[in-house]
C-alpha cells in the first residue's frame, strides 16, 4: 500500500505533525512515582564522600575473622551449602551434648539453689 502526501515537501508535514512540544514536569510525584520506596533516601545517604577507613563492623574483626570471610567468599554454592550443613550438624550435636550435661547435673543435684 502506497501513501502519497499532498504536500509539496513530501513527508515533512506528516513528520512535523507527529512532533509534540508538550513539556512534562518530571518533578511531579504523581506523574513519576518512585519505583522502589526508600531508594531516593538511600541514594542520598550514600552520597557521602568515600573514606579509606574501614566500616565500623570491620574494625572489630581480627585477622582470623577476615581470613574466614575470604575463605567463605571463595567457596562455590555447593561447597558453601556443605559448610552450612556441617555447621547445622555441629550445632545439633552441641545441643545434644548440652542436654546430656544438664540432665547429668540435675541427677547430681548440682543445679539446686542453696537453701536460705
């Protein structure tokens, strides 16, 4: 299908009729709502100049802790899951051992409060 324009300029009138000179106010919260609530505040808080000092939570870490973080960070997903399972098993075993010791202490009467 062939569209012919009646104007002497060819398609210039058609293209110029498609142009919009409307100005949109991008500052309006109604027209341009924030995509993720709180992102603007977070971005503003991150605009602080970058310092060379480590974060507060890292100041309390010892060299062994940092090495452990590096080791855990270098693990693959499968290896990390194995490490987590091992820690869960260790926590379970420690719970069983604590339960046995508490029962033992109860039978030996070492957990009773002194009578006044």
